[in-house]
């Protein structure tokens, strides 16, 4: 029990100071908090050794800064791996048709929008949609029909691409 009391006193006396120092090093409070918490956990696990160091606080600070650097390196490596995997991939941009479709979907009621998306984008049939939304198949068919009619009004080519609407010829 003496160890726990001794460690608690050490933690209370030093944790705010160490957190402030690691925060100053990282520039990110959340990362500093994570690094410091992990360092104090390691200090607790090795308390019989750490307490005999010239400066247990310096030991914790060193471990916390190493933790922070390690977390930073992992983040950088994840970004590099992501960029490396993405090199050469062509990602489709948001073309006028896509923007117009999303705009039209936003203009119709939610229940109609949901069945339109499930049917035309997800590829579910009417029975599958009925099961997923908890509605009779007749209701799903009616929502699909109403949704298509409502979307057609928003996708007409009378106003052209400047309004976010697309031509049916495209």
C-alpha cells in the first residue's frame, strides 16, 4: 500500500507540470494527455525502479516525449501509406450530374428519398426495401413512383446546368 500512496503523491506533485511540458513540445493537448497518461502508467508498472532514479519526473517526461514522438511517427507513416496507396488512382470528381442528383434528392421528402436511394443506388428490389423500411410493398411502390415524379421536376433540362439541373440527353 505504501507504493500506491507514494506514487499518488508523485503523480499529484508532477503530472500537471509534465503535461504542460509535453503539451509545449507537441502543440496538441490531446496528444500530450495521451502520451503523459501512458508514461505514468509505465512509471506505475515500474515504480520500484523509477522511484530510485535521480529524477522520476524526468523519467516520466522522457517516456512521455518518446510516446508523443512515436505517435507522431505512426501518424506520419499512416499518411504516407495512404498517399502511396492513392498514387495513380483517379478519383471521380463531383460532376454536374452528381451535384444535380444530390440536389434533387434533397428536394423530395425523406421517405421517398430513402426508397429511391435503396432501389436505384443500392440495388434493392421492392420486397427488400419493404423489409428494410418496415413498410408494405404497395407503400414502397407508391413512394418510388412519387419520388421519381418529384425528382423529374428537379432534374428537368429547362433551366440548364447553371442551376444544378442536368439535361436528360447527357
